[in-house]
C-alpha cells in the first residue's frame, strides 16, 4: 500500500467514527439550523414559518394556539433576544426579520434559530427529534423577488430553556472546498457558523485556476458564532474557496450578488 | 452519480463543476475522466462524448451549447467516467467515479436569462421507477413574479412516462388542481393559475412517481430568478428511524387526502 493511501486511511479512521451532528440525548429536545440573518438597510430576511408538528402528524389545521421560539445570536454566539411567534393556522406565515423595523431584534444579531414545541404535541416520532431545517428568503433593497435557501446543517438543540450546540468537529484540521466555482463579475458573501460547543479556528483560502491558494481570512468562531467574509470577483475567470478548520463540514451559505440579481445557496 | 443540466421555459441552464472533491480524504481519484452527456429519447439512453476533464480542472456547460434533442425533456445528464460508453444504453451507467459522503460531491446547476442566474448545489441519482412524492411548497411569492413548480425525475430506465401530480391546500385539504409530470424529465408547472394565497401552504402529491421538487420564481422584469428545492418529509425529524417516519408521514397524508375526496 502506498504511503499516501495509508495516511488517508489513518485520517479516515480518525474522522469517521463521529457524525456531523451529535444526538441531543435529552428526550423531547427540538433541533434547529443556525440561519443567517441579513438585517440592515440593504438586506431583508424572510423565514417561512410552518407547522412542522402538523406536517408530521398529517393534520396541518391548528385547533389551539401554538408558538415557535425564535432565538437570535450575535457573531460571537451570544444569545441576544428571544421571540415567540405564533404558528400559522392556515399553513404558512412568512416572517419578516429586520432589526430596523423590529426593535426586539438587536442590530447586532447575525443568526437565528427556530425551535418548535415538541413534547406537547404528543408526536409519535420514536427516537427521532423534531427539526427545523427551514426555508429562508433573502432580498436586497433593489431585488424584485426573494432568493430562497434551505437550512445548511442541524446546529442547535433546545430543551427547557437550554440551548446546546450539537455539531461535531474532528481531531485533525481538514479542508473543505466550496463546491461552487466563483465567476465574476459578482460579489460573493460567505456565511459560516460554528455549530460545535467549542471555538474553532478557521482559515479561508482563495485559489485561482492553477490552484495557487492564498489565505484571505483567518478568524476564530466561538460556539454558535458566525462570520461573513466577502470576495469581490471582478473578472470572468474562475476561482475557488477553501475552508481550513476542524469542522466536520465547513460548508458556508453563499450569497452571490450580480447586478440586481441575488443567488443564494449552500456551498 | 450524475450532474444535471436543465432547460426550463425561456431560461437557459448551466452546469459548473470541477474535478475537485469537497473534502481532501474520501476520494483520491486522479485519472483523467471522460465526460459524457446522457439523455433519453424514450427508448434508449443516448450518450455523447463531450471531452476529457483532468484533476483540478473546472468546466462550465451551458444548455445553449447542446443540441435541442439533448434537452427535449428539459434535463441532460453529465457523467464523469473512466470508461468509454456506447452511443445507446438500455440503462444508466451505475459506477460512480466521483463520490463522497461528507458531503456529496456536487456541482452548481442552475438557470439564467440575460440579467440574472439562480442555482443550487446539485447531484442526481436515479430514482425508483415505482415510488411516490409528497412535498410542502412554501416558495410561492406574490406581486411582480411568476411562480412555477419544477419536478426533476431520473430513473435508470429510459422510458418517458406521464404521471399526475395533485395540488392541495395542506390545511383544509381543498384540491386546487391536477397537473402532469414525466419521468426522466424536468417538468414545469405554472402555479399562479391555481390561486394559492400567501398564507396557504400548498401540498403536492404524486402517488406514482418520485421526484425532486423545486420552487422556481422569475421576476416579471427578469432582473432576478429564484430556485430552491424542498426537503423530503424525513427532514422534519433528525436521528431515529427517519425512513420509517417518512413512510408514516406519507401514509398519513395519503390517507387523509383519500378521506376528503
């Protein structure tokens, strides 16, 4: 066996035994992604609030008031605010999240989680946990419509007021190559969050077509923290982004802004 | 594993992919790969060599660079392989040369017009011929926009079969209409004509065909496009036996729909 293969298999053995997301263990916990909050004079964020428990049980018509718990975090993962928003009785409520029009959302908020009620519903979901993988729509002030993206990965659990980060990280540093070649002219903004319980150091590498990589950002993400970094892509050539960290999956949400168009997807 | 190039309505499609895995340890394949375009004529899968991609290279293919018959169903597949393919195939090739699990090896696939583009991170595997689809669709937007449902289906067999999809209001189970979807195709359904309101959560069901459902939004002035797929019902929960829960969710909804008919 070649030395490189042996090394790869050894790394594989170190990484594989753990999953991207840890089981919350506490029965009745509910799970949410950590969604990017773009909230200023330029950006608008809309969350599609659905009756997740009703969709599971097969009855989406509400007979009593139910609420979802929206929790907002700053870039350091500190909880800033909490709001109970009523679950729509008609199926869908598009919740507009903006700190300028809603003072209860701090202007420092950069992400949010949405936790549904679980235990009260008496859902028959066995050993599973109710999860909000969400659909969030983003628009710029000059956008004609919203660009939607679903949740990136399960990040937090909630039970009786306690929030836990349930993402895993590995023992060794690894590379994640964003699976989107950057093409200009466009502005790219990458939202990266830390779903693990501990701080994680991150290096962001930018590579050209000949795969010469240069470090463009280096930062530490605290647990539940998030950061946006930007790449201006002025030419039409291709380039790539790599995330070097101990994340199992260092996958960002990508915002591509070009003209009046906005394209948002997980990378 | 295949990468889809789409064409829908007046929009062209694009596929942007690299011979560069998402992680540095799962797949160390480095041989040059043949890229084949695969499309169905209804009787056979047709294949056509597109070129070779070397490790580290990146390629973008636009739908307008392909012949019309290659996108007659709205979807053409790109398959990287170390093998040579015959021009006609009875079934889609099974061997994946590019693969990874954390995450899946994906490309950027999307649609564009003169001024905007929209995309998602794509890979596609053949779906079972006998299967069903149930999806809740929160992507309809209002005012200066046209809304569509886009359903992707690929099966190993080349047949193009027509199936029905039913559209309901998920709260009161009122049936809003019926539309057609096809196997091995990107089927486009105009949604605005059905009269869903901003507080409705549409429920789309096909009892005979599986598919990957997308919301496609096109700003009336063409300045922006929006494309995102919904999760399968299993994504409403995490851990435990998700497949069993998905079956239960589908069964429950199918049963309720049956009771209301």
